[in-house]
């Protein structure tokens, strides 16, 4: 599989887009894909870091008079033509074009469509149309079910929510061993992104210093392209209790060690959640505000608002307050940890490698195929009723099921071939799920793919359903793994997923 990623970084854009697409690229490369990047060398870009990780980086022409816009001043049509010229040269063609860019939309994607097999868009905004086969938005959204209605093609698969957060593997590793915090603040982590153009880091440093306390220390993380890096390093050298880390690869370790974080929204939000790190958050860009507000409304973070409206003195007052409320701080961290399990990359990797999957409602002509699948030995072995079902009993059950508006039965087709059956029995806001694969289709990740497609269907078509419950035999390890990979969690011997 050959994958091309169009992404940029700069002092204006920041480095977050490159950070998350690099994490995704590593997961795709681990699964056997050849991944290459297309980037423009903008001021403050980190192209060398991408190349240093072993990726081919196709550099678009530099801009003579660069401005502070998402494409640096280049017209989207010009960028599309330049990227198309690169895509056309990829030997064997491009299987997936991944776009993570606020300056790119429908027209750009349509220009590239004839040159690539499939297009994936990573979005945070939900503010423009896209021509894509896969839409990824990892933000917490109150309007997830309808957010992209009319903005993506009807057949586009939507992967939305923090369950798909693109966190590097070390975050899942640290989460497995993360300590239980008691709410006392002994160590603070300060991180406002790789660039931090408005220098919120210095504001936080001064606010913490003004407290005059010696019962904690602070780890300060800045990117190599931070324009205020030298002054921040000097502050940390000359003030006790502050340690500066530049372009560190130890972010997961530092977050796990911290008791409190002061930082920006964006991708770091989900890193903090994965490790249950309570946070005081400022939005350093408008696109960060919706997720910050949603997190705050659910009691999962302390959001102070736009960084330009939060003074050093105000930040100091909040810091002093939370340090005196350990029970509240502990609860904040526990609630944030509920959102992210660190397995987002694995879920996304499976989506890129999954066959083209569709779910279609069953009809009268499907009675026989479901009968044959249900009585296959591998399905019987995993069933709660380990006896073959008679044709008469099945025929009666199937006819009643088609008449039951609370029972939803789908045939899953992978690359045009029947792959399995998916059933939901809906009761108010909960659905009981049942799944089995066609004989010979096991061991290919299809179970997880079908479960994810079913969740997407429910979110779009049965919005009253908020929970999905599964009952799995204790010895059915393969099914347990499939459900866990699809975002379910174990609860008292059953598996449950919140939509």
C-alpha cells in the first residue's frame, strides 16, 4: 500500500498537524505501507524532522513572499496542481491520499481525485465541504451525528471522537502503568505547543513563579522552532524548580510524572486524557475552542478561555486555587481519562487497511445465507446456544425479525463479497449487538471493521441510541479483542460502547 500525506507546519500553523500525521504514518508503516509526505518549506517548518524519521518528503516550491495564511500565500488551485504532479510520479499509484490541512477543501481534493484511489481527510473544524472516502475528526463533539452532514459524500466513512486520537504508542504504554494521583501538586507540566507564537509559556512561568511556593517543580516543554526558546531556557536556568525540555521525545513520560498540566488545547488534550493528567487549559487558536468548551462542560478540564483574555495574575489565582483542592483535581483527571484509551492509532490503522465495507439491511432473500452462517461450526462454538438451529425455527425467527422495528439485521459486504451478519436489538437508548462472520472470513480484522461500521450507522440513523452492549462467552478471546479494538470496554463480563 502506498500512502501520500499532504501536511504543513510553520510558525503560523504550528507543528500539531505534522505531529499527529507522523504518528499515523508510523502506525501505517508498521502495518507494511510505504508512506511519503508532501510539504511546503514554510518559515518555522519541521520538514527535517519528518525526513529524519526515515520518510521521503516531497518539497513543494518555496514561497518568495510568504504570509500568515494556511497555505502561506499560495492559491489552493496552484497547490493542487503542484501536489498532483508529485502524485502522478508515485510508482504504482497512490492508494490513499491523506490531507491534514485547513487551507485545503473540496476543489483541491477533486483536482487530485483522478490520481489517487482513495482520499482521507483529517479535520477539526467541520466548516467546509470535502471530497473524501474517510473523514477523521478526533475532537469531542456535541453534534457528532450531524456535524458533517452535507459536507462529505454519502458513502464517506466518518471516524469521530477522541477514541481515534492519534497518540504515539508510548502513551498507551504509560497508560498501562500510570499511577493513581491523589490530587496533590508536586510536579507541573507546561506545554503550549511546538511553536507557541503568543508566548503563553512565559506567562505560565511567571504565574507559577509568582506563587512563591517551593513544594513543587515544573517541567517546561518547547519546540525547537519556538521563537522565544532562548529566553525560556534562560528563565529555567536562573530560577529554581524549572526544567526546560526542547523538542523532547519524552512527552508521555513527563505527562505521567506530572500532577497538573498548564497548556493549550489541540492534540495535547488527548495526550493528557490518555494519562489522566488534570489540566488548566487556554485556547491558543479558535479551532481549539469547541473541544475545550465541550471538555469543560463535562467536567473533564479547567478551561480558562482564549489565551489573549487570560492575564498572568488570573492564571496565578487559578493555580493557587486548584493546589488547595486536591479532591477536585483528582476527579478532573479521572474524568478526563475516561475519554481516551490510547488505542486510536490502532483503530485508524485498521480502517486504512480494511476492505471496502458496506452494510445493507437484510431482506427476504437473505434467510438462507444467515441460516448457513449461523450453523457453521465456528459460529456455533462462539454462540450462547451451542446447538444447530433447525430450518423451521430459523425461518420463523427471520420472518418475525423482519417485522420487528426494534431489531436491525445487516449483511456486511467486504469488497463486494458477503462477509458477515450484524444484529442490533434496540431498547430505548441501548442496543444489544450480535455479530458473526461468514465461514472462512475470520482472522482478517473484519469483525472490528463491521462493528465500527455498525456504530457509525447507529450514530447517524438511530440517534436515540447512546450505548451498545455485547455479551461474549468468557473463552471467546478473538471476539473480545475485536470488540475492544472497536472501542468497547469490559463491564462486569459484558462489553459496552458509548456512542
